[in-house]
């Protein structure tokens, strides 16, 4: 149950922001739309993509002089087709017209999906230099995958300072891998205050495997029943994977029900065999 929460959701906010900026510049200066010249050849026409990516034909043509269109095609390859190699080609092509933090951030993500973490780090660092704060967490996660947990903590903390709520659970994970269970517990609880349901799962595992407190392990697992986790799946983990006896699970149920430590609580019946 103790898995790092990877930030794999990529949004088009950066691209949309670029579009709005371009529009504002056009309206306020009354200049013609800027056209860019790429130093790399445009990726070849893709018949399969034409049938699977919305507006592929028009975007492909626009991408000859527009880095935003090129980035959108790369994003579509990444998120719709899961073809990270072609996504990277389009991001690099877009960068050859106009380097942006958004492109570098997306390339960092794509290389992580390819498990090429060393190359991902280079692109994350580039994105950060270009002012992209989203890359801070991706950089931390890349170091986590390389088991360089002190370095991962350094960058994930910077992400947390930029108000990225997903940072807390990742800090908990990195601290747990370092064997610093007090800080792991602290950051998982911060994530829980931010309504991160996966943090309940992670802290439950921490209590079971490292801190050896199966009452709390049970309590945190039970609290999220009927959120993203079913009662049967939670009880299966507690009883069959963690080997926690029913009496201890019942104590965990009472703890989460009656303690202010738990922002959410499960109030239904557990349906244990000996109830």
C-alpha cells in the first residue's frame, strides 16, 4: 500500500496562458500575429494520429510557425495516445521555435513515464530555470525513483513552498524511505488535512510496517471506507495483508470514530465475523 504518489496529471494551463498572452499582445499592440521559425524539421505527418487526435490536421499545419500548436500535439500524443517518444519529438520541435518552461516540464514528465529519470532531471531543471514551478515536484519525484531521497526532499519541499498540495504525501514517502518515520508521519498527516485519501493508505502502511501500531494502522484505513476505497478492500488489506486481528481492527474503528485526529470518519458497521 505504500506507494509514491506520482504526479502524472498534465494540464494545458500553461499552453492556454500562452494563448491568452498572445491574444492580449495582439489586441494591445495591433501587430500581426508572431510567426516562429523552427530549427528542427517538423515531425512527419501521422495518419493514425489524424484519426485519433482532435484537430490534428489544422494543428499540424499551424505548428509550422506556432509553438503552441506543436506543444498541443505533443500533449495529445502523451495523454491520449500514451506515445511518449512522439510526444517528446513534438515538444523538442516546439522548443526549437520558442523554448518554454511548459515544454520542458512536459518533457520531464514524458521521460519519467519512459523511466529515463536522468534525462527527466535535466528537463525538469531546465523547466525550473524558465520559471515553471510545476517541475519542482516532478524533479523531486525523479530523484525519488533514483533512490536519492535527500535530494528528492529538497525539491519537493520547494514545491510545497509554492503551495502544491500534492507535495506533502511525496515528502511523507521520501522520509519513510530514509527511515525518518517521525517526519514521514508528520507529512502524511499534513496531506490528510488537505483531503488526500491516498495519504490515509500510506500512513496506515507506515504504522503497520514501521511504527508497529496496528490500532492506528487500522484506524486510518477504516476512516476512508466508502470514499475511494470499498469496505471489503480495506478489510482485506487489514486482515490478510497486514495480518491484524479483529479485536485490534475494532479498536482502530473506535479510535477513528472518537478522535479529532481524523478529519473524516467511517460510521457504518464493519461486518467482522465475530461482531
